[in-house]
């Protein structure tokens, strides 16, 4: 059998790097449906998975793809799907099932311009709120956003580790630019890659309750074929997993699903701060827009403007506490994203009037013009 | 004598006893079908630890939850793809889908036909009660014509699915139909399905006395009695005659039973011939055999090599844009330049590609930015160097040629016009030279060699290494000659007019 | 022509099996399938009701009508409420 980690230095697209990251994280099942600009992930997985004994299957649509990776996860596989645009909308139904049944899996959304068919080959960043609450019902989820092919590799591994640890579908919010651009990607030695695995049952069948949480609010996860006769349902359920269609059970279950992410957000949330200390104005960004913000910072520095950058690595959960803290100390937050204000609203909420908030957004199809971002910064600075 | 009260049933072993009685109405056929499945499982000899049941939504959807097996109650219509994931990730599992007609044939219809087509080894038991029972008896994909439901009050006008015919047409290797009044035959069919390697389908015609029966004047047991009267049992039933009308005979029996390699079997046969694998499973129970460490390949140095001494240092990012017609190999050129810079020169390089909707023949471009430090903006906005290989591409991208920039063209294929005087043009008859080498397709490599001779931002050694790692096996010699031809052509030119990039 | 009553010539060598019907009354929903399909009509409705409010089957065997252990009731019962155990013939 082939190796799952092909250590070396490569010149890869974000999509190819994502597939390499998935294999390195232990992914052995991929179900998907082709859609631009994510198809290269499926193509790569279809070549690589058989080499490592895994299974690639092309399903009939995205509804099926999402359902299949949940099934595979309950059979013990680390599973993934990748899609974009309309595809992620179709996956929302079963992402909800994944949340409700606490099924670890990774969903890659290579964001393109929308709504609807929109811009299949061009970039967008407008699925951010959909990633958070796109499925019906109330829940919390984890989403990450890489800004380079190297990060596509690294964050895919992180996404699997987070999914396995917190038992929730994790969304990798790539975007078309990161998915298609090539850059140097260094794949480390297998021994240097940290991989997390779900916690299995510590008790024998009989006494064991499949949805009884441990202290960290995460239940232990048996899988099919282990003799636990588990029952997994999308209905509101009790600790045995049996349907309990009543408000008390709803309160108990859904509040835990929300809390397991919210109360652990200090362990999950992750961001990078560049020149934030002493900055008057801080840019907030993620994905490809981060790259533009880095360029803007350099130009601003030449002009004598002290500009910081808070770059979201994990978008959900959002670094609420940190943004709130900074808001009391600075003049303004400028959110740079390819939409008309999604994270910007989140920033506004956390800032709660303690500093100026601005959005530099556009509808997609290309990245930001650094000049436009700079203008917004200069307007506040003057 | 007072008999001691009986509390246990021999089938309880396979039931989640604490959940019985189930939610199904008196006279409903679901219980009989479930009971038959329990019998079939008991006599199957299967290790029940490895049996999983998947349901969708609706009355039938509750079935999974009553069986004391690994059971999954999924979303509406998605039982089959969910089961597909379970089965493929752990092929040791026997995966049964137990769901209703609305769930499997309407909202999940697409999954049903594709699972049958690709012959995934799952056993589908479709309990057909001709309506949506749980939600109050609305019409569905199997409601017979003129039947009354809460949404077909004047009688159903649509033609229903003949499910067995549909499944046979999709290539399912096992297709049978019984009514819930035939528990014995159901049990036999289910037993056969459990043994089959491949997609197998059983339709169970079951009464829904509460909804379908009540609205069609067949209350309680009368509906089942009617089905029993309507049922025609044949040893070799004609599937084309299996349509169900309100008063027609209900043709029962085994319609299809043939051998066809299941999805996993076919996968193993096809892929094993090309890739060394001994098992397909996603649950990680087949550990990877680590291959002995081989010396690092040229394409992928195991450890970052020493920074080459001839590494060009590029302070300000250099933007390069290559344009041509689809099929000219412009993308490959860009890729080689990027690899050379990023992997072998240890510089930074960002490569992007413009896509045109045509797969071949449309003008397309690829762009590379090279610098010795981190590159932020991914797109080329002001190219310092442009390479254009065809007139069609020139017409499209001429607007990007900036004053003072360098333009490299195929002498014979591009006639530059309307350019600022300050544009420095370097021309090479790349296609002609490639033809002389014997293959027109290597014109892109000729121009790449030419580019290497003229442009100082990438070292020759890096370019040669990247080239070797990027071309198909067996074409090395031709490509290296093409590269050399272009390079020498450029070197000569450079001797005359060194522009000192 | 009067109907011919056919009888297996070696019937004497065989014994009609006997069974004992077991009823879990609390699981019954009174659908009547077992009563309907019992070939020997050995079942009848109870006089009282179970906790769900249904009458349930009770055994009413006579010399001629006795359980022959065909298990049809067990197979057809949708509620896992009835089954049959084989009765060993004494003597």
C-alpha cells in the first residue's frame, strides 16, 4: 500500500494541498459531487485514496455526499466531502444531522461568488454566516479559513483534529483563489504531524450510554460493528440516543451541543495578530483577504500609519473576547471580506460601540484592491 | 388455574424491548415486516454485531430504532447514501435500509436509482403503504390512480411508480415484492437478500388503515384482506405487469435474482490491477504498510536542500503573465516557472490561472509572481514580463502590456501592433523551431528555454530541474532538446542586446 | 357426484403437531390479524381490556379446534405480542 504522507516540498494548489492534508490527518473516505472550484479535491482524493486503502465515491448529488460521509464516520472512518456554491446549500440538511448526532467529519467549501450559480470560477467569501447557521435549528459549529496552499494543508489537518475532538462537522472555508493558486507547500514527516482521534467508549456494552457526555461535554463515541447496538437519530434524543420529543430533552441536548463549542471556545478559537500592540486601527480578515490586508499593512507602514491585523484562522467560534478587549483600546476595526458585511456584523456586535467599525466589502469575482482598503483606513486615520 | 403473565417474546433478543410497543397503528403492516426481518436475521447465521439498520423519516423510519442493532435514523430520503457510507467504510457490516415509499422513492428517489445502478451492497426494504402515513395521509409517488388521500381528495391523477420495475431497470440484481400478509415469503426474501452480495430490493405492500384505508373505505383489517385478495403469487412474475392500480392484481414474487459484481467487488477488480491495495475500507482497520524510505526524488526533496548559490535575489515582486490558446501548454510553462522558483530556487512564487469556459482553443493565461520574500497579493495586476504565444491571445491580453515591460512572443504567430514604444519585444520562432525538432507541441518548452535565457529571476539549474519533474515520462529527451534550442536562441540574442532585466 | 373425501393413506404414521399459544397481552393493539389468520380458529377476544384499552386474543381451544403450532399468528403479529411454543406429546 502507498504512503498517506508524501513528505517533501511541492508547488501545489490549495485544493491539492487540502487533499494531501486530509490524507495526512487520516481521512480514508471521501464522498463528493463535482463542482467548480472544488473539483480538484475530489479528483486528487480519487487517485490517492485507493493507494492508501481508502474509499472514494462519487455520489449522485451533494445531499448524498454529505449523508455518506456521516455514515462512514459512524463506521469508524475519518471522512470528508468538498463542494462549493450551490453544493454547500444542498449539504446543509445533513450538516444539521451531523451536528445533532455529533458526527465528526470535514466539509470543505471552496467559496465562489453567489447567490445561486453566481460566479463558478471566481472568488467569493459570502458563505460565512451560512457556515455558522446554514442548517435549520440552533447550533454552534467550527469553521476554519486558510489563506494559502500551505495553510490549506495545515488547516485540513486541524479541521480533522477539531472534528474528532469536539465531535462536530468542521467546515473548511477555503475560497476560489486559495483553492486554485499554487505556492510552495512543505509536507512534513509523518511523525511530525499531530493527529487527534475520537474518544472511544470506556465501558463495555450494556451499561454504556452513547450520548452521555463526559466532563468536557463530549460523549464517547462507539461505532457500528463494535457490539454497542447504538441508536443514532436526528430526532431530539436522550443519553441512550432514543428519541425524546419533549422540551426537557430538547433543552438538555441542544444546550449541550451549543455549550460544548461555546464553553470550549478558548480551546478552539484561533487567530493571528500582526502588529496589533500599539495599533490605532486594526484590520480584521480571513482567507484570501488576509493576503490583501498584509499588503495594505506594508503600504500603510510606509505612509506612517500604525495598522494592525487580526487574522481569523478559526472563524467560528469567533474570538469575541479578544475583539471586545481590543475595542476598548483602539480607534477602529476595519473588516475586510468579500461580501457586504458578515463578519463585519459580528465585529460590530462584539465592539458594542466602543470603537469605530468599518467594512470594506464587495460582491466577489476578484480580491480586494489594496488601495480601497487603504483609503478606508486613511479616512479614519485622518 | 391462573397462567403466569407472559412478558417476553423470543424475538425480543433483537428488539429494543424498552421501546416496545412501537408507535405503529393497529392493523399497520410495518410491524409484520419488521417481525419478518427479525426472523430472517435470526436464521441468517450472521454475527449480529456486524448488522446495521438505517432508516429515513416517516412511520417506517422509526423501524431502525426498534431493532437492538446498530441503528441509524437519518434525514428524510437520505437513508441510502448514509448506508452507502457505512458499508463502504466498513465492508464487514451487513447494512439494511428499512424505510418507506415516500422516503425512498420520492425525496430519496435519486439515491435509490443510483444505489441500484452502482450496486452498492445494501439491502433495501421499502415498505409501501401508498401514502405519507405519519404526516396525515398525503398522496405520494406510489399512490394508485384515483385513490383518495388528504392531498388527492378528488382521486389521484398521477401515475404511480412501479417500484420493482424501476429497480430492475436500474440494474438491481435482486428485486422482490410481497405484501405484509405474506410474512413467510417476506422472511424468505429477506433471508436471500442478506446472503446476496449487491444491491437488493424488497417492496412490501403494507396497509395503512388509519390513513389510506380510511379514505378508501377499507378500514382496519379490511385493507390487508383486500391486499391478500389482490395478491397474485407467481414463481416467475412478469415485471412489466407489476403496475399497481386501486383494483388491479398485486403481482408478488421474486422478479430479479442475478449475479452482478457489487460496487466494492468491481472497485477491487478494477483498481487492484493498477494500484497495490489489499483492502478498501475507511475505518482504518487496515493499517498502512510504510514503504522503505527511498532516496528523495528530484521532484520532492525530502529535506529542504541548501539554498543554491546561484539563487536570484528578487527584492520587488516580479509579475509574469503567459498567454496563449488552450492546448498550447501555457499552463504547464507557468507551472514549471513556479516550481523552479518556489522549490529549486527557494524563492516565493504564486501561480494563478485564468479559466475560459472553452476546454480547448479559447485564449487563456497563467500568471506567476516571483519574489525573495513573502508575496501577498495573488493576482498579477501589472505584468513586468508577458509571454504571448498566439494572435488570439495577443488580441485579448494586449491591454495588459505596460510601457517599459518586456514582451516575449512567438515570432510567426504573433504580430504585435499598437504598443507603446517603450515595450521591449523579444521574438523567437518557437513553433517553427519545435516543428524542426519533430513535434509542434513542444513550442511552449522552446519558448520556456528562450525565457530562461532572457529572464534573470530564475536560475537555469532550477528551471532544468523543474522541467524534468514536470513532463511526462518518455518525452524527456524531446523536451530537453526543445528547452536547449530555445535557451541557445535566447543566449545568442542576449549577446547582441543585453537589456539587463 | 358427491365430493370425494381424500385421506392420505399413511396419515396414521403422522401426528398433527400441537402448540401452545403465548400472548403478551400488554403489547397487543387489537388489530385482529391473529384471529383472522388462525387456520384452526383457536383464538377469541378477551373480555377485559389491556392498559392501552384494547381487547386482546385469548386461547379458546376445544377437542376439534386446537393449536397446531403453525406459528402463523407469531409471523403475522405486528406487535411482537404472540408466539407459539411446541407442545411435547405425552405418551
